[in-house]
């Protein structure tokens, strides 16, 4: 992989702001002509810096408004059981993120829920039935102060 230069970083920053911009619009904003800009974008894709492009949806308009962070305590899992757990959470669309943790709890998940009542039912019928889940501790959010998908990039 080639090292990223100042123009590559500017292109990546523009794509994080609005990936629907054309390569001509991006080129104009970063100070390049269209063809070299397009080639750089293709190279950034080919080298894996750009892993995909998505549309960001308004979750409240879709009826989902509460983020809940749940920490899961797991029993000791074999590799096979851990794989079953990962496949199971992968198939649950309401779980939008999942991380392994150091400390008292083993896994943290982010759940998008329409209500606290819904989440209570979800905990009982889904989370506590996942392979290896021993305990669930949850924190519901009251309001969102910041939500971004943009990664901080070094500025040249």
C-alpha cells in the first residue's frame, strides 16, 4: 500500500462528509482535476482505505429512537460456541455494534430500540437466550450528544 499524502487525506475527508459527491465535485473541493481525483479514489478503494459506501438513515423517522448499551457476562465459551454466538448476534438487526471487553463483563453491544418496554422483552426473549450469555447489564440513553461515522484523519 502506498503512503497517504495530503490530497489522499482530503479526498477521504470529503468522502466521509458526503460520499454521494461526484469525483468532479470532490476534485474541485480538494484542488485536483477530475481524472487524477477519480484515479486516486479508485486506488484508495483498491488498497482497502474505502471499504464501502452507504446511505445514513434517520432512525427516529423509522420509529427507532433509543440506543441501549448492554454489557454481557459470558460463560466460558469453546471456539465453536463463540462462533455460534457471533453468528447469532450477526443475525439480529437491532444489535448494531458489538465489542469484546476487558474487565468484569465480556461483551458490549449497542441495541437500537423503539421503547424501553420493547427492550425489556428483547432482553428476555433474545439476549438471555444467546449462546453463553450468563448476565446482561443495560444502560439506556436519554439523548444523543454526538453521533458520527467520520474517522479522525491526520491533516497534512
